[in-house]
C-alpha cells in the first residue's frame, strides 16, 4: 500500500512504523526515524500547493494526517479536492478539537452525556459573575494551544481578578473563552477510530502532563504515558471505558448531523473519572502524543488496512495484544520553561525509540527546545514494561531530563487511592 504521511514528531514516527507501507513523508523537520522508513520525503513548512504537488506525483492510496495543525489549516480539504483520500477529518469536522466552543455547543445541542457545567463567552461581559457562581473553575482558550492554554483557578490563577485578566488576554487572540467547572478525578485517554458510520475503540491510556515527578510543575505536551495488560487502568472499570466509547459514538453521529460530513480519522476523548462518573474534558482530532505509542506497537491488526477501511467506510474490530506499555519522554534540561538544546546520544536499547523534536546534523543528533525522544517499554506486566523504559532513558547521553515515576507502582497506587478517597 502506498501512503503519504504528513507530520514529523514521535507520534508520526510511531505511525510510520505501524503503517509498514510504501511510505512518502512530508515533514517540517528532519525526523531520522521517519526518514529511514520513507521511500521519499519532502522537508518543508506546510504549503498546501507544495503538499498537493507531491501528493499528485506519488498518487497514494491515502494520506495520513498526523498532527492537528494541518487539520486546522484544511490539509484534508485540499487533498480531497485533488481526489486524494485521507485518514483525518476536514477542517470543519476538526473543530471538535480546534474549537472548544464548538465542541461544548455540539454536546449541548445534541444532548450528549458527560459534559461538565460550562459556558462559552465571546466577550468579557458576564464572565466574572459566572466565575463567582460556579466558584471552582478552569479557563480554556477556544483554539489550539498545544495542550498548554488551560489554566486552573486556585492553582495557575490565584484570584478572580487574575482569572479575568487571563480571560481578557485570551479574547484578544481567540473568538471565545470557555469557563468550565473544575472536576476532581483521574484523567484517561480513549483514542477511537471512526469511519463516520462505525466506531472502534482502542485501549485506555493515562498521560502525564506535568513536567516534574509526583505531578508537579508546569504543563507540557506530555512527559509519558502507560497502559495496562488487562486493557483497563488501575482506577477504571470496564463500564467506565464503555461510557467513554458511548459518548464518542454519540459525538461521531452528532458531527454528521451538524455538518453533513462523515468523520474519518481519530476521535480521541480526554476523559476524567469523577465520583459522579465519566466526564468529557476535550476531544482531539488525531492520535495523542505520547498515547499513540502505547497502542500501535501492540496492535494485532494490519494498521494500513485499518486506515484503508476507514477511508472506504468499512471499519472492523480492532484487537490488541495483552501487553502493558510504558512510554517515557526524554527532554532537554530546563523544559518546558527554559530548555537548553544540546547533543543527544541514544545507545542500543530493548525499548522502542521514537524521535520527536531533534535535528540530525553531520556530527550527530541534537535536541531542540521541545521533547526530544520517546522510549516505550513493552512487556507482559506494567512493572516489567516500566523497567524497560526506565533502563532506556537512564542510558541516554546529553543534558537531558525525564520523569522516573511514570508507570511505577507508587504512582499507580496514588491514582487508585485518589479515586477511593473521592468515592467515600
């Protein structure tokens, strides 16, 4: 199968490996992992005409859009205008991620369960009153912010006045600001594949957004993630996962009713298990980074065939090995506030390695200012998977940082105790 892949991160490196096809890649930067797997590649900023010219020449069976940026810029719409099929939603459908206001209004209009109390504002009028009414809240920008735009009252925002100033700042660069009740619980990611008529859930994964151990420090794009061999999480029951899948299926149907377009691609729900049950925090219109690295390496099916089935609206059941996975990111020291780029040395390892924001030069591999490489341990138990990932990151050479606690028994026990305390 001939596939055009758009994107250049560790997520796309993992996708490229899973596709196992005649691969042609369009990348902003030189990802050595994707380059090695590609028959041909183009290094360029996203230029739709250049992308289209490349696509027409290679004539792929389908294009796979990895990151959210090109979805927002209409890459799928443009490729489809050239009669090239795509795994990924159109610009209109991608609003499920690119506009939190659209997502919340869609849930309200079609009476979809799982929404927290929230309100969308197009001006600062009424914001303070609503903040005081719900008391404990989060402030969310309407558009894409790389997972770093959400601020929590009492944590990032120390007063109502500070929250109002942040809301004003967001409204200067976004059409809307969303104020939502703050939910207490344990978050989990459920990445589902949709052909617009059928939905197939993958296995739940838990990401770790905070930069430092014990969930401290500023938010990041994700420092690592894990999945369990029983395809649940320590604090989840089967009914919780089924609830997340039901909400996602309802979203898929609502998107068709709202737009008249079938959603072909990934619907990745960011959920939180609270004492009242499963609630929906956000949707993403693509695979998670790092969460994709917990699912594709243990996929039983042929991934390229799954993608082809999505394009042809013939999606079938997806199956996974009964394995545990732990992903740990290596980042430059000082990340995310003041990262220090430098040389990176990755020795041979039992873990899978996926390159992210690195620069391949004549004298070796260099880190940039973002996450550098992801290391994934895969084993029959979470303990063994964690050891494989940890052993790999410890051997990386360079001025690097990583979280030791991801996937450890101590942190997992903390998650379970948190939910027990909430349910008392």
